[in-house]
C-alpha cells in the first residue's frame, strides 16, 4: 500500500510481460525459427546438388579441378579429392544454380 500511496502505481512483478512485449517476443521467435529453417533447407539443397554434380563428373573432369587425382588412385570419396571439388562447386557453380532455382520457383 505504501507504493501506491507514495508513487501512485504498483510495481509489476519481475516476470511480468506486457501483451505488447509478449507479441513482439513471439513474433521474433517465429521469425528466427523460419530463418533457421530456411537456412537449413538451403544447406540441404546445396549438399544434394553438390553430390549430384560430383556423381556426374568423369575422372578427366576431376583431374582438371584436382590435379593428381588420376595419378594418385582415383579415390573420389577421399577428403583430398572432396575438399577441392566442394570448394569448386561452392565458388563456381552454386551461385548460378541457386539463382536459377529461385527464378524458376518465384511463384
């Protein structure tokens, strides 16, 4: 009662959240969840396209990207071969594939 008498208002409990604050918090949580979901879907799409592209490569095409591939045993799944192929895909092919995908699926 002294709070009301001295200040004219009641202090809200520490865990009180106004309806406006709750609405903003819930909106932000939904937006963050959507952004994370979209980021994961794009990463999955990129991985799928990369695997499809690597499976279609011939030994000669891999040799152009990763010199020494044919000479050192043609191990497609070895990290010394995969790393340059993934890097090449990320830098040279993925931007165009993603733009084409977005333009095709605008609707």
